[in-house]
């Protein structure tokens, strides 16, 4: 299997994890709507009943959802180790510990697998955005004298997003999870490249109608690490910019780390570390010096 195929397979596995989280978030907001619907007459008449209902919902649904997200994310180190194993890069087995340590620290999970108070997962599990929006809606409806049927319709729109589930309350809370998976995977690839002494990356993820010029220029191509480091600056030798002198391109994040952010917000491309030999086969203008360092001819 080619490096491109291996990279694509890892991206597809990551997309499946993202879909798992998205489905769980959709199920969580449907659960909320059903709970509210079951007490609709009561909470319409008395919004003070909502805090207890929402507290129970958070404990039984939102907290487990945050852990589902964390468990899905923790599959990334294994996917990265498998990628380098199949790429037949020496030393791949030693990657599991540093990659896992990095990701658990970022998620806020200790060595025993417990969630660290104040860490990312803890904050995600305790997010009060859903509670606040439901309460705001309820008290606003009471103040305006909204009837029961109109109240139900508005509540459904708020919680489930109408005919756009991705805009529902819980789905919105996890909307950035796709970026989280992509950014964490790129960070793990960067760590792995350093650990394994790899100097080049494959920029891969495919193209769709809405792909940005920045990604269209780079998709499917190999870059030396020093070239990636120049992405988003006027020193970059490649195109796809709206303002090259300022290093601006559509979707660029602020701050921007090319090894983590690639093509910016919602970018579906990955950086996949590859051996020099693969990069040299893909780029006639790349060469290796006597010390094995890549350079542009």
C-alpha cells in the first residue's frame, strides 16, 4: 500500500470517529427534546421546574457524551502508530507512549485514565451553554405570553435545529470536534516526525467544490518540513494566498501553526510524515545532502 493510501486510510478512520461523536451529539439533543416534551405543559406554565430537569439531563447525558468524545479522540495515537508501522518506519513502536502522553495531557486525563478537574474534558462535560439557552427561551416565552403549541415549536427549533440537526443545541456545542480531531492528528504527526527523524510531509485530504485555493495548490504533494514551516508567510514558495506579502489566505486561523492548522478553519487535509525516499520520489526538485538533510535544488 502506498504512503498516499495509508494516509487516506488514516483520514477515513478519523472521519469515522468524528461521525461517531456527531451521531452521539445528535442523540443527546434528541434525548433533551424528549425530556422537555414529556414535561411540556408543566415547564410551559412554570419555568422554575427546568433547572432540576436540566441538571439531571447534564449528569445522565451530557457528561457521558463528553467522555464518548474523549474516548474517540484517544484512538488517534493507535491510528498514528499503525500508519508508521505500515509505512515500515523504524522505531514506530516507541511512539505510543509520547503520542498518548501528549493527547491525554491535552484532553485533561491523568495516568490512571481519570478526568482532571479543570481540564478540557472536565470543562466540556460541565459546559452550561445548553442549560442557559433553554432557560433563556423558557423565560422569554413566559414573558411574551407564548401559547403552548408555539412554545413547543420554538423549543423543537431551538433544541433540534429544525430541519438542520447540525444546528441543534448539543450538535452546535460539538461543532468544532471535527477540527479538534484534525488538529490533534496533525500535532501527533508532527511529534512522531520529530521522534522518528522524518523531514517531509504529505499534504493530503482530497478536494471538494469548496476547497480553498491554499489547499488546492498543496493537495497530494510532498513538502520538506522547512517548507511547511513557511506556510502562511511571504517566504512560502507556494501559492494559494489572497495576500502573499501578508501571508493571508482564505480560512487562515489566528494564531496559525502550519503543522497543526494546515489550511485553516475546517480544513480536512492532514499532514502525513513520510521518509525522505518517498519525498524524493515525489519531488524532482528535492535532494538530500551528505548528512541526509533535505534541500531544494
